[in-house]
């Protein structure tokens, strides 16, 4: 069984997981959410095997082109969700997280994405590639979960203020707290992977820590947005809607850093 077959199986399992999660959303039957979680977790295992096999087949890290990067980002998002769901029981976030994952997997599956593994240029033949990209994408995966729970918070808060909230363990206050916790996990990962490891690798590869490459610039913008989120929350005591809006803007900045820079702005980090 090759990597592409395992990737396809994982994709199908994620689609099935999404089906069960959406069925739960409309039926409110917990057994459907448990089935969704089981399929998502199984997909994560199969997807992990696909990434390992890709690494063995290519001889390098499984995120050196856009196909591989999208696949690893999808894996990271599922990994982050499985951890957060296991801890905080946010099964209502499952359908929306699965949509993000399915979107990433669909993009990776597109015929427009070259899937063949090619030899790396000298600058990429470094263990810093593993540290820089993997940790950065893991941080962004937690931002994705925080993005979803922040939107859910805004909806729940609006319903509670209008007296339309039903009986649910996921209150607006709890969603706000979960958003904070996920971003508190994602921020140090993004800082370490995106900035610290990136600067060290840049120095070793090109002789300078910072070159104001478009992706470096947008990574810094993203970092400042989430730093603002944590600063206003911890120091100034912000909670609720203001924090939720900052979290949403931060993830949109992260998405532009990931997609927009690759296709709209030429630079050292653009995938071929």
C-alpha cells in the first residue's frame, strides 16, 4: 500500500467523520458525535501512516511542496482537535473543524497540486526544515480550533443575550475559555516554529536572521495579532467578544500567510 492510497483512505474517513458530526448537530444524539470522533481518530492514524510512508519514499520531510504541506496541515488540524475534544468535549465544533480538514485534503488532492516527490535544494536539506515547518503548522492548527470556538462563542453569546440559548454544556463562557486555552497552546508553538526556528535556519542557510521576505513579514503580523490577543486578555482583562474578534482576525492572517503569500507574493518561502 503506497502513500497516495493511505492518503485517500484518510480523506474518506474524514468525510465519514464529518457526516456523523453533522448528523449529531441536527439530531443531538451523542452516539453520532462519538462515531464522528472515532472515524476522525482512525483517519488520523491512517494519515500518520501516509506521512511516515511519504517520508520514507521521498527521503525528506513530508512538507516540502504544497501537496505535502496541505496534507500535513490537515493532519495537524485533526491532531489538535482530537486533543482538545478529548480534554474539553467540544463535539459541536467537530463538524466545522472537519470542513476545514476536508477542504485542505480536497485542495491537496486537486490535479493542480504536483504530488511527485522531488530532490530538495541545498537550503532545504536541513533538520531545521523539520523543526521550522512542523512546529509552525501545529501552532496554526491550534489557531484553527480557536478560530472555530471563537465563532461559536459569538453565536452562543448572541443567543444567550437574546434568551434563545438551549440547554448545553458548551456555554458562551466555556467556549471563550476553550478559545483562550487553544490559542495559549498555539502561540508558543507558532513563536518557536515560525519565528525562532525560522530565524536560526535562515541564518544557517543564508547568513542572516531576517530578510523581510513576504512570508516572514506576514508571519510577524500574525504573531503580533495573537500576541495582542494574549496581552489584552492577560494584562488588560479582556474576554468575550473583543477577544473572539482578535482570534478570528489572527487566524485569517495565518491563512493569508499560508495561502496568500504562496500564490500572490513571490519570495523565498513560496512553494513551487
